[in-house]
C-alpha cells in the first residue's frame, strides 16, 4: 500500500510561523506534526511508499526532511512539487492527489491524508477496516455542534457504515457525522480521479472526490476510535504543543 500526504497548502492562518515554512513540519512535542503520522504508519509496516505532495515554495524543505527520514523508513519516500508558489494559485487538494498518483504512477491501494493532523489512535485500524470491507473508505466522527458541521464534510451512512451521501460544507447538514481528511482508496477507484475532476467534483477540499466517488461505487465510513487534533491556527498550534508536552 502507498501513502499520499497532502502538504501543498500555505497555512495563512498560522502566519508568521508558516510564511516561509510548511505547517506539517512544525514541531509538536519532540517531533514534527508529519512525523507523528509517519511514525505510526512506519511501525505498522503496511506502507511501502510515501508520496508527499507539496508546493514549489516548500519543496526543498521537504526534500531535506525526506533525506533525513529515509534511513529509518520501511518504505521509500518521494516529494512531488505541484509547481505553485502562492495561496492564490494553489491547485487544490484533489488536483494534488491526481498529480501525485500520475507522477509516481501509483498502481496500488492508497492511503491519502492531510499532513497537519494529530491522532490519538493508530491508522492501522483504518487500513484493516478498508481491507475488510473491500471498498474505498473514509473516516467519520460525531460532531454535536451544528455550527461546525457547516465547515466540514458531512456524511450520511446506513447501519453497515455504507456512505449514502456526502457533502462538503453543507448549508443544511443531513447528519452529525463529519469526515476528516483521511481516505483509503482501492487502486481501481484511483483511476476515476481524472473523471471526477472532469465531471466537476470540486478540487479544493480533499473530500470532494470521495463525495463524487460514493455516487459511483460503494464507499464505507470507519468511526474513529479516538481523538483528532486539527492544527489550523496559532491558538490550536499552541494548544497542541501543550497537550503533547511542549511548553508554549
């Protein structure tokens, strides 16, 4: 299985920290945000290739990071530069996924994830669930605050976890199940990414493609067994550092 990490954003809400430095490589505790995710996957030995899609401004920083990480990884690691230099010209997450798949000629199941989230649980359970279901899969968590639902991907499911509908940032949410940016794709479904883009699935939010995909083929949703920490602002970054043992 391959792993594609979305790291091409410009994290403008964390300026000045991220004005010239990528958010996934900010330090939380004793390692970077991205290393928290990579270390979990590396321990499971389920991934044989990591593909980090970033922008041109930060590509050399990720190349330096990858060179240091390569020695202790069970799989290889590759940096893909999407060629953008500003937040205004960014490709969007779905086009970055398509670029990573095409550049690395991916012909395997693929775990896609944002590189700026911290998890209190292992991703191994998510991968095992996807293999058990035999479909592409998303994660889900229950969000009681209706105001937050308008800023998330919201999913409807049946009793078996089958996705009935999914919508990014809905005006009228159909459930309280939210989808964080972690996705397991079957290799057969990856071939549909260009078609999804052509048919207008939306390219900014990473969940836009799987929302389209769920109308074409079965997709299941795994309930998160723990917490996710989304680092999206200076305040949440400082909170993450406190939570993970580093004084603000």
